[in-house]
């Protein structure tokens, strides 16, 4: 569908015109999204996979992650990379380039106890397990029965053996402490418009407020399960301040022992954090959060925060 024929709600345009440069945001949000893959180093090295694919596929390195590549077919332009034998065998995972960032920032290490609180379909959980080299314990949790199947299949395909899959609401986790926790929270998905135009049709402020309430519960419960000195990453594929900076502002008001850490990745362009929205000024520490607009790196939009428990 041509971009000028897509209906955009007036309130959506008004909101995003106040948050960023509207025309580039609209252009990239409605543009074709480059396919990208992450090499699963539990099964194959980067060099080995490149040798297998480079005859028919162009692999362009993702600047902020040496194991990630944008990929396209040299001969035909085909996009069905999910049909490749190497994908079925778990040698690589089809994963959006900025979706690889939260596990990078989390920095899980072999031997640790790690929680991925909202893990399905498993892209970040499998990346975390690879970083852990299948050593230690990874709890891959989600809260819906229907989400268990893709999570289980993807972790199995990728050869993950250090995981325990759990089915429960993240806000009920207790009585266990983790070295690291990822809260990739359920969200409105406004950073993923270029992959799913239905997000534009579904967008409404009431839905965003409901989601923000859940996100605040998740981040607070996760922090209560984090060891002293541990690291937690909160992320969303939303660009709504209520789901991003406002959640972190609320969280910081509740915990004096939470410290935000600056996020820097080579080759990644970033937008400025939203420091004031809807008449409220946020904690000055929020400038350390990572906000990525689609037009910054020709990717989806994303929000990431790194938190240390002191």
C-alpha cells in the first residue's frame, strides 16, 4: 500500500509531530523493513554461516552487533529466508536489528541465573542463552498458553539446553533472586508500524494507559527479584512516552537503590529521551535511556533502559 493512501489518525499525527520530526518518522515508519538475522553461535560460527550463505545472499554487518546482519538475496531479491535449511537447523535466528540490543545491554554471562520475564517467541531468550554459552540457568517465562508453543519450538531449534520455560504472570515472580533480568514488556508496538500496519489502526491513548499500568507492575516486581549488584534491562518496541520514560520515572520514584546506566553502542544513532510529556517533567536520570526512532538507523523503533541495583 502506498504511504499517502494509509489513513493516519489525527491524534496520532499530532502526538508524534510533538515528539519528533514528523515527515522522516512517517516516511521510515511506512517504508519496507530490511530483513535481518542473528548468527546462533551455539551451533555455528559467524564465518561458517557467511560461507554457507554468501553465494546467494548479501550479508551487511549490523554495526552494533558483530553476530547480526541485514540480508537480501543477490539474484532474485527473495525474502523467504525462513525457508532456508540453515534457519530450520537453528544456525541463525530471524531477528530485527534493534531487537538484538536489549540482550547486548543485559550482558548475561555463563554460570549466571537469568530471567527473561516476557520471553515469547524467544528471539531475545535464545540470544541470551548463546551469550551464556548454555551455562547457568535461564528462566524463559511468558504468561499466555498460546505463546508457549513458539517459545518452546524456537529454543529447541536453537539448541538451548540451560533454560527452564515457565508459564505465569511476570508480576507474580517471587522467592528467587536473579543476577540479571530482562523485562521486554508487552506494549502498543508503535515502533513496529513498518512491520505491521494494523498497529496504526489499533492505536488509541486508552490502550496505552492500560499497558503502562501493566508495565509499571512488571518492572517493579522484576526489580524485587534482582540481586544486589544485579543488572536489569527494561525495553519496549513502543515509542509512547507513557510506556517508556514515564514508566522509568515512576520506577525511580519507588526505589532509591535503582541506578540508571548510560547506554552506548558503536555505530548506533540515537534520539534524545523525552524529558517532559503531557505536563509532567521526568527525572533527569532518564536522559541515560536509549530511544531509537525508525529514521535514526532505518530500523524499527525501540526503547531500552539499563538499571543497576545498588
